[in-house]
C-alpha cells in the first residue's frame, strides 16, 4: 500500500515551548521508518487553527494515510499493533 509508510504530523513548536508529545510522535514515526510531512505549528494562531479544524483540545494530530490519531499515546498504541 502506497500510504503505509507516509505520515502527516501536526505538532507545536512555539518560541517559548516545544511540545514533548509532538517530539515523541515524531520519534515514534522515525523509528518505524515513516516518511513524515512534519507540519510544525510555530504560532499560537496556527495551533488554534489546527485544533479548531480537527476538533481537538491538544496537539499533536497524526495521520497515517487517511487514519487520524490524536496524541502520541494513541499513535504509540496503533503502531504497537502493526
């Protein structure tokens, strides 16, 4: 399947705070050999827009193909079963 090793990652990296959960999600994907479209959110406005778009309270938001995972814990559980 073409999308099997492709991921899109929305993660927060503000001037005063780098989200550790976004970094964890990125590391999990790299360890598994995923090609990551790393969409770094660098302003509060970008973070708020992504949260509104996906209807979530926090980041990261991760897509493996069309399948969405909200948070690094959800991603870790999904990857453990693959």
